[in-house]
C-alpha cells in the first residue's frame, strides 16, 4: 500500500459537511456545517499561534483556555447552511461562529467531535467503487443513524 495516496491534511483542509443533531434525541436537524479537520494545516497554524502566545506570556487561565478552544473551532468552520438564531437567518461569519460556539455548548461539542474524527474526512472523499461492500455499509449506517461505525467493521 502506498501510504502517500492517503493525504489527511489535504482531505481535512478541503472540509466535510456535518449535519447538526438534536442534543437529546440525536435526530438530524436541517442544519449543515462545513468544517475542516484537525489534520488541516489551518488547525496546526491556529494551535501553534496559541501555544506561542502562551509560551511568551502569562500562565494560561481557564478562561483563556476556553477562549482558545472556541477560536480553534471558529478557524475550522468554513460555512453553514440552514442555521437560524433567535428566529432569524444567521449567516456564517467568524464573529457569528464565535457567538454560536460561546453560547451553544451542545453545538460546540458536536463540532469538536466531528473535527477530531479523521474518518469524517476520508469517508466524504472516498470513491464508492473503491471502498467495497463493507465501506458502503458503514457509510449507509452513518447516514441513517447519525452514528459513525467502528473502524473495524
């Protein structure tokens, strides 16, 4: 197997769509967020900048760590569709993403989990003819249930 054919940084930077789910029932909501993965060069750049500031500044506080976490999520959010806030359309912008992640912990948690899962980005780019029968079954399971299958399936 030529491992150079797998390029997690390229796939993660291209982004993948996450369907937002209800925080209690897990039901898919009519909101789609386009996110980059943790292997994206942008993620490393944001993280390095935050680490550089910590190394040259004061000791981090819980407040600054939480703010840094939100900034990483903002940096990984490329777009969203179908999102309303207080009954009105809520267009994507970094400032709106920051507000959303600060005020809606359940969305923040879903976004963080999605960004950290490499398979979210590899599966979205897989050619259906190359993933085989079990790959198709895993993809079907993820779409129907909203739950990512075990990698060993």
